[in-house]
């Protein structure tokens, strides 16, 4: 499902809470801009160049996935489980990350936005 603009869908009676689940999917170049995707499940997905700006992903699960070049800005990532997910660029000053869960070494990527230097 590559290049889908999910924002243009017609969702008259669809409750986004806990109803979307993607497993082992390729969702690259998709647009989820400003959608309310609470408790959405993405497991083992390729999410390259996906637009998650202004989306509400709180309590979602994004595990073992590749987020290369995906966009996050003003995104609600409260209590999101990012365990095993890699290649993300998330500015901790521009997104809400309270109670989010990351794999230890991948969490270091969160420091890139702070323009600091890490030394061994």
C-alpha cells in the first residue's frame, strides 16, 4: 500500500480508536497528516517517507519498523511503543513524547535534534 493519502478517505462512521492494524506492510510515501490514529498498530512495517505531522498517535504501537525519512512535527506520540523501530528522526522539542517507549540504542537518535555531541 504505497503512496496512499489516508487523509482523503471518507470515514463517516469509522472510529479510529483501536481499529487500524498493519503487520508486515509496506506503507511508504503515505500521508497520515493530522489524522486521529489513537491506538493504531504498525508492526514490522516499512514506513519510509510517511507524513505523520500533526497526527495523534497516542497509545499506538510502532514496533520493529523502519521510519526512514518519515515526518513528525506537532505529533502526539504519548505512550507510543517504538520498541525495535529504527531510522527515525523525531525532534523532542516539536513533538509530544511523554511515556513513549524506545529501544535503548535507538533512543540515542532523539538527541540529534538537540545539536549536541556525544563522546565515548
